[in-house]
C-alpha cells in the first residue's frame, strides 16, 4: 500500500524529517508515536501533499505510484485521507454541501458517475447515524462552531463516506473525552478491512487501546528510532519519551 | 499564500465570457451623437406624447450643464458623449404582437443566453420582458398577468397606454436632476419595463427582464418603474449580458420602485455585462441609479444583487424609508476580477418611525481589480426607533487586487440603534488544503469557499436565480482565480 | 482660491513674520511655501470629503482670530477651571512645561533636573539641530486633504516644545505639556517629539482655559519613534465652550516602535483632532484611542488615518463617546493597507450613545486594503442607553439619574481603560464622573 524510503523533508529551510523508512501493507494499522516536535504532523502533511513541505531526498510510493508527483486532490482521489488534528472551518459551506462536493469530485476524478441528491442523502444518513452526527449538524457550516468532539466525528464521517484506501489519523484523540473517544474509535474500527490501511499518529497510548495497531513506530527528532508490536505503546506509556531524546515525559 | 498565488496565475489566462457573442441583425439607429434632435428622434420613434418629449428635453437641458461625478473610486478615460449612439433597435415591422413576429435571430440570441422566451418552455411562473439594445422585444405571459390585474409591459408602451400612472410616478423617486447619469437617462431612455401591481394583488409569478446590449458603440439607457399598490407583492428579476467588444459601452439605467402601505417589492439582479478582457480592454461602464421609495406604512423593499460583470460598476440601490414601520434590505455580492472596478453599495434613508434596514455586502476581489463598498445609513430627526444592521465583508484573492469599505453612518435621533461591522479576509491556505485533501480540485475549492462566503446573500435570491448565481460565482472567478 | 479667513491669517503672517522663530534661517522659506499653499487652497470646507462634517472655513470666518496677546501678570484658574481638566495630573510626579496664550511661561514650568540624554526646550531654541529640521520638514507619503491645515500652523507657529530622548534612555517621569488660554485670540503651536532607538517616554497634554472664552488653539504635533522606542501619550482637551481647537498629530514609527495614544475630550466649542500614523518599520504597533463626553453645542470631530505601508504592523483605534443636549460628534477613521503590507492587523471601532433628542453623531470608519494576507476589521455602533439595563438597575432601587450615570460611566470607562498611565487614568475617570454633576442632568433630559 505505502512505501516510504529514506524520506527527508524540510520546512522553511529546516530539516524536520531526516530519513524515514516505513512500509504499510494492505489491511495493516500502524501507529506513529513520538514527543511533540518529533515530526509526526510533518509526516502526515507530506503524505497528503501539503505545500511548503519540501522533500529533499527519498520517495513515497503509494499503490505502486509515485505519490510525490501527485497533487493534493489527486492523492485524495486515489484514496489518501488525512483526518486533521485541527479540522479547518469553512464558513457558509454546510457540512452536507462539502461532503457532496468532495465525494463527487473524487468520483469524477476516478471516472465514476456522480451521485445524485437522493442517493447521496441516503448514504450520508446511513454513515452519520453510528457516529451520532445529527441532521442539524450536517446543515451547519463545516466545522464552524463545532465542539472538539463534533469536529473529530465530522472527520470520521468524511472518512467513512469517502472510503479511502489509506487513512492517516493525525492526533485524532486530542481534545476528546473518553465517551467521544469511544464513538470515534468505533467509527474508525468499522472501517478496518483487509484492503484498507491506516496510519495512526498519536502522542498518547490511550487511543491505541481502542484502535489496536499491528505495529508501533517511535518517531523522534525526525527519525523512526524504534519499531515494535502494540506492546511498545504500553511501554512508552510507562517510561515516557525521555529515552528517545524528548525533553518532556508524556 | 503560495497556493493562492499559483491559482491566480494559472487561471489568469483562461477568462471565458460565455455571453460574449454578438448577433448579426439589422438595426435602426439614431444618428451618432447627442443633441436635442437625438432626444426628439427617440421620442418620435416611440410615438410619445408631447408631455414626454418635454420631460426629456427638460432633462437634456439640465444635463448639458451637469458634470460627471468624480467621488467614486473608479478611474476611466473621459467619455465622449458625442461619439456614441443613443438609440438602436432591431429592425422589424411595428411592435411584435406575438412571438411568431419576432425575428428568429433574436429568439436564438435569447436561447443562447439561456433565456427561453417561448412561453411553453418557460420556467413555471416567470414572466419575461426582453430588452435588446434600446428596445423591448417581447414580453411573455402578458395575458395571464392581465387577468390578475398586473401590468407588465415595456415602458414605451406604458407611456402610451397608461399615461396617468407614468406621469404620476416617473421621476418621483429619482428626480430628473438627481445625478449626471440619471439625468442623461431621463433625456434618452429608450425602453425598459413597467410594472404595476394593483391593490391587494400578489403577483402570480416572478417577473423578469433580460437586458442585452448587442450593437457596437451604443449606450443602453433603460428605465424601469415598478409600482406596488397597497397590500401587493411582486418579485422582480433582472439579468444583463453583452457581447465581447474592445470598446467601452455605457449603460446608464434608472430604476424606480414605489411601495404603498403594506406592499412589498423584491428586486433581484444578476448583472453579468461583459467585463472587458484580462488587460482591461473593453467592457461595459455600468452607471446605474436604482432607488426605492417605501412610501406607505409597513412597506418593504428588498434589493438583492449579484454583480459579476462590467468593466466599471457604479451603483447604489437605495431605499427611502418614508412610511412608518417600513423596511429596506440590501443584499449584495460584488465580484471583481482582472481589471474590473466596482464602487457599489446602498443608501438607507430613515425618515419614518420604526423603520428598519439591513445591509449585507460581500465583496470579492481577485486579479488586479478594485472593489469598494460605499454606503450610507442616515437617520433623520423625526425617525423614532430606527434599527439598522450592516455587515460588509471583503474577501481578497491574490495580492494585486484591493478592497475598500466606505460607510457613512449619520444619526440625528437618539432612539436609533445602528450597528455596522466590516471585515477583510482572504481564502486561507489551510482552507484550500483541507478542501483539496478531500479531493476537491483547486478551482472548485475556491468557488466552494467563495460561495460559502456569499451564502447569506445567495439565500435571498429566488431559487432558480440562486443556482444560476452560484455557478456564476464560480465562472467569474475562473478566469482569474480558480 | 484664497478665502477671506485664510487671507486674514496670511495678513497676520505678513505683520509678524520678522518676529516668528527661525525668521532668519531655513524655516523662513518653509513658512513662505506654507503661506503660498494656504493662499492657493484656502481653509478646508465641507465640500472636501475629509471635512465633510466640519466646515473649518465657516467656523473660523465667524470668529476671525488674530494672535492672542502675550499674557501679562499672573495666571489664575477660576474655581470652575480647577474643577475641570486644568487641575488634572498635578498630583503625579512629572516634568511640567506650561504655555499661556501659546507662549512658554517659564515661571510656571518645571523642566529642571532632566535625566541625561533628554532635551526638553522651546522648539525655537533647537531649530539648528538636525532632528528638529527633519521633523518640521517631514512630508508624509500620502497627502490627505485633512493635512492641509498644517500649512496654517507652519506659517504661524510661534512657540512650542521640542522633546528629544536619546537611544536607550527611559524618561523617569511623564512630561506634562499644559496649554492654557488666558486671553482671547489665536495661538499657533508646534510640538516635536523624537525618541531614539529603544527610548521611552510618557507625555501628558492638557488644553484648558484660564480665563479666556473666545480663542483658537492651533497645534501640530510631530512624533518620530526610532527602532523599539515607546511613546505613551495622554491628551486631555477641556477647552472653554466657545473655543476652537484644531490639533494634528503625525507619527512615524520605525521597526518595533510602539505608540500608545489616548485622547479625552471633555470641553471645547468646535474641535477637530486629527491623528496620522505612518508605519515605516516592521512589527510596529499603534494604539490611537479616545473618549468624549459632549454637551451644549459642542462639536467634536475626530479624524484618524493609520497607514500600513510595511508588513507585520498592528493598529488599534477605538473611540467611544456620549452626546448630550445639541452636541455633535464625528468619528472618521481610515485604515490603509498598502500592497506590501502583508500580515497587517488593523482594527477600528467606534461607539456612541446619544443622550438627547437634539444630539447627533456621524461615523465614517473606512478600510482601504491593497494586500490580501491581512486581518482588518471595523465596527460602529450607535444607540441610546440600554433600556433593559436601566430598568434592571431601577428595579434594584437605584434612582434613574444614578442609574443613567452608572451606565454612562461604565460605557466610557471601557475607553478610558486604554489610557496608558494608571494614575492619569484614575484621574480621567474621576473627571468623567464629575461631568454629570457639571451637566446638571435634569429630569427633563431623561427620555
């Protein structure tokens, strides 16, 4: 699914990622953990193609294609989805309109037929229910005035409607209480399948109690310094990131 | 920032104006230039009564001594008023009695513009008056409206058939000497629409006028007069397009609205005159005076405008809130791109007690354009309990354009509560990235975000128009922004 | 075209030119040029957009001011004067420089023991210095119609202050400039303030009457702030009710400089206060705030332009006012963001309360934006006292007068909180509280 080789990334002339190697197979769930400033968010942005993140060395191969040659929206249409740590507010554009525009843009890019209003509405209702996303919320402008929990649920709703092949969850647990975390995790778990891969980026182990990863990587100062099974996360919870060169213990 | 810049560059080249074609049709024109004879020519062509000619001549004499206003934030070379035609009409025998008599080429033109004139093809409930260059070519659904007692006809016809109404109201909202362009219009207006809604009648369908400038070197001066008698209601739509030409053409219209007690007029405009090319060559100079007079108690006038075209827009649809409890509204989207210049806004003149007004203006500047909101909220001494809320938001796309806000707020009565807010923002990189990460291509993302920005105004438009306007927002930004 | 009033000022110039400061130096030519400018343009009138609400030509024509005489003998403040603004800030430890009828009064001034690196003198004494010349000759890039009156001042300025603070020096105490009018007539004054790199100073300015009734104060203040310099400025205008007060402040800010200016208008017949801020260096910050409380036939016009010519600067303007009787308030503000001034943050706000049927307010808050990556906003509210709040207070047993005063004070306090000096702020609040007593609000005033 995804193969990252010796990836070096600069932001504003400063090297943030200093040689990342990572392979995620179809159906696998990988977690990236690390202290603040280790480059976790940079990795999620460079995978999705955000401007201002300059790849100086290395490659990203997604489903056999050179992802770096693709634009943000092309990658999205090809199935890369980023659940944002801080979802962006778009005033005046309702969540419903946004979902429809995004889904049909992706379908169009893939040469599929666009969904009509009736089919679309049915799809949204079906996906929204388990996530506790109300009709009222769908009519509100996207993320505007949403609580932290609502924003994250809206992200997962988008993911379940867009059905990506590679989902990157950037600090999806931040700002969530335990009940909201459960709802969100259930939403994510419902999307796990043998064809779909996930990259879960988190600072805390807590999320991984609910979204159980196949592999855990520790990112520190722009490098993956340790890889292990799900137990590695528990280990980190106890000992903190100190041994990985972070100033603060989690 | 970078992303937006790139969009601006890539799109800068496209700029398509799909209404830019012109129609080859034989026309009849007044001799070039503007003299008393031109005024007489126009009046004679229209078979006007003597009083109308006198009215025009008086306007012309006043106009000769007036100066073009310079206070707006728009710049253009001096106009040569003697090097233009003031009357041009598609050549045809007498006025058409039915669609069969209309030149098929004209019908074809309206077809291309997406305006079906053939009644059977019409959207349910929209009656259309089509004005081609200087004259009204066809008005549909006349009969059905007549049954309801509604008069909807070219104003030239109204002058002949309903002289008392015209005499009573013409120039009563926008006086002949109101301003340079209105006075010019009073002298040379050639056609436009006339609407009269009798007491207690709710107009059974939307009324709509499409204005088309076709002829070269021709000014268009239409005059619209809408009277809503006590307790009546009408929703009126106006659309405008023009061919793509290298020269600048003047469009100086006057619109007058009158509402009596408990009456309401909703006036919506989608203005898409040719804006000129990406270097600012050609395009319409749109100098328009629109004013509504809430003469009666509890009456309401609501202006909604989507301004995407014209090289220069100079336009301030206003409300005189004379009747107690009357209400004025102004909802505006003004999009400027390439070298377009917009100076538009409104005036809310509160004279009556308990009058209220609401202003929502959304200005979007892109390319190398300039976009100014200019507005006045004025509360007179005897106007008790006035309420006004004004929201002016500007969105800048790219760093070569500009956005200005010039509000005047004047209160002479302590019971007024007036609130004004204005903001300036841009499409953030985060917003663009977010949309694109969901698979929405950049241009579409910009259109989506801009439509969101305009939502409060788009919601005010009648359904069919709203959809059209939403697309237009996307298209107008296409050429220059994405 | 020269109007009659402008001509009378030009005649004054012809009579007094030999005795004006700098008559034999470089300034003479500048004055000549200013006189020509005044002759060509005349005094501003209502047809000029920037003077739409204050017809200065008309105002000065009625009064025909010639220069006030040099005051003879002692200066007395009447009981009324002391109750008002003239008595403010005296309890604060400060340097004091007093002008009577537009002339320095050394006996009343206290300019001794200034710290090293600080110059505080009449401007005529330092005309030979480069910094004063630079400030007087300074031209701003945008020449606003509103600035045309500085030609009048240039031609006739007879006295004034020059304050210079050297690099890194912090003035230990505020400098208090007191402008008193003891006799009728005009006074044309100039204040020059230059703070070098990282210098800091606080300046108070009081304008009041000491016996004069019909007078014209014409003051231009030129401020130049070096890199990282900070100027705190509080101006109190409490002129007599027939006085005409015309004051222009122009400030230029270098990188990271900070101007924090607050104006309180409590008195004056016709007043026009103009502030122009020009950012010359990045990351500078300007606060131009104020409050006014008007009554009688007072007419106060505040005009403020902030010109963001360079990136990353912040500006904040907020004026609040209450208007009673037949008074007229005007706020005209403009934030200009020029093409390169990305990352500008420009805010402008004005609120007014109308307390009487005959009072009026005009507001014109403008934005002129030529850059896209900016945050600019303005707002304006006009209204009367909140009836619900009034009712609430009265339902708690507070009488109507007291309730009104409480609400008005609360309204103005929000603006007074901007005054950048704690003790001065407290004194201003007390002055505002006293405004109600002086006004004798009667039951008939209550709507």
